[in-house]
């Protein structure tokens, strides 16, 4: 039984309503501050606890009493199957980031054996070439959409090439990933009356099924799918459906989050020209800019867990089966974790953030995201002369969790060779 009063619940629903309002997309941070001022906030109608302090979010991300199997809350036993009848069996397998130990531990170990620091390090030259090509194309006009011309095109190309997706097919993933981000977004059920994502998911699984079958026949060197097919740990290996599900996860999560990291970083630099000039003068500070972007305006704004047993968070009582929503973007601006948190400052002593999660579900793709962000931001600062925002704030997409701009149009005085 929760201890929330009617007024507290009403206040919580009001704040959720404000956050869901598309008008909040350009700047949700005042709303996050209101959440944070109320401490852990139980919302009865949502059977959910909203958590906003850095300490609580960090602690709960590694609390074994919480389950990452969020689909059990949103799609309980007996819920209608949203997928087409002819969808591959792999489409109904949860992504391993939404599994608990021991299943999560086993799959993560098998995937990490192929997704190593060595794999990422050997991508740096190709990532650099792709960034330079994007900026070369930007030089052809007086205006440049950073979103479509750099932030969006770079990560999808990188992850597709890592997996060995034919270049001609990369365009297919633009539409699919736009649909599938609904699975990673917001407070509600992704199937709440709009199952467009389910058809895209089925199509993507069919494509990856065929790709895996081709790699079984003809493995390649330096191809992540081939490495995942060969991955074994103690005689264990990924099943076909596990492999397909994991590749779809890498394509979706490995793409959309990095898009927002790059775009949010460029936007912050354009709004703080002193820091842009500092990065131009010293490209070695790009890593610090990436970390501060992850803190200041993170590409993943929230995550959630399900309580496996009755528990308490601060003064809030959380019944078993309830959803615990961790507002990571609010936690990053907790002044107890980051002094002067509303100031964008890549030179701050330490940018404490949970941008890649924490604990057993820490993001496997974090080295690649950091690499892409570092290379893209450093090259943008070095090559684009006198960039200026055409519209501030720029237009935003509908997403709450994977929050980001839909367009980041800039004018410039030329792109240096």
C-alpha cells in the first residue's frame, strides 16, 4: 500500500502531464527540477514511483530487488500479441537489456566477447573518414542541417558497417529505427493503440534473419555478426533467435542514442561559443565535451525498473509489481552530485552522469558512442567556420525518453578542408 496523499498524487500526475506535453521538449529541465523538489514521488494511477536524485538513481540501478524486465509491467501475461502472425519467432524474444540475471548475464557475456575495446578501437579511422565525408558535403551549401547531415547519418552507417549490412540497405534502417524507438520511449505502453512499430520490428527481424543465414554460409573477417556467430563461453553460444534479437538491439539502441549525443553536443556548443572556441583550439578536450553533454543534455532521459518485492525508497512505499521510473536527466542536474548543474561546462572537475546506465546493465556500446561523439564534435569545431543556429530552439521530435531535435539547421561562413 502506498502512502501518497491525494494532493501528492494529483501533483505528480500534473507534472507527468507537463512532461508529456510536446511544448516541454525544448527544455524539460524546469519540470525535472519540480520532480526533484518533491523527492521520490509515488503516483497511484500509474502504479509508479518517480525517482530523481542522483544518489537514488545510482543506487537503484544496481538494486537486485528491481527487475529490468519492464515488458512484464507493460505487457502482462494474457496481453494481445501486437506482431503480425508471420513474424519471425525472434521478434517475441526480449532484448537482453530487458532481462535479469542469469539470462542477462549469460547473453551479455557472449555478446561482450565480440564487442570488445579492440573492435571499437579499429573503427576510429573509418569513423573519422565518415565524419570528414559528412562535413565535405556540408561545404556544398551555405546552410547545413547537422541532424540529417552528421548526427543521423554517422551512427547508422557505423553500426551497419560494423555488422556487415550492405551499404545499399542502410537506408532501410532509417525508417525502422524511427519506428522502434517507441519501444525505448516514454512512460506508456508502446502498443497503446499505435502498433506501427510492431510491423517495423517484424520487417527488421526478417531482414536480420536473412543476414545471419548468409553469414552462417559465408563468415567474414572483422564482421560483428560473424564474430557473434563464433562467440562461445564455456561451450555456450547464442541461439539463432538470441543472435537476431541482439543484432536488432544493436542496430536500434546503438544508433538512436548516438544521434542525440552528437546533436545535443553541437547544440550546446553553438549556445556556448566560448566552449566551441576552446574545443577548436584544443581538440583533445572533445572527450570532456562528450561527458558534459551526457550529463547536461543526455540522449537517454529516463529508464525504468519493476519492483520484485515490496520496498521503500526514502519515505515512499513501493508495492511489488510497481514501476520505478528513474529520471536520469533530472538526476544529472542534482546539485548534490554536480555543483551549478544547469551550467554547461566541459571544464568542470567531474561530470557525474548515468548516461550509459550503471551496474549490471551498463551500456556495452558506450566506447563506440564516446568515440563517435568525440570525433564528430572535434571535427565540427575544427572545420565549420562561424556556425550559427538558424532557429533557437530548434524543432524537437515527439520522443520523451530519446529526446532530441528533428532538425538542427545552421548557417556558416564555410567548411574548412
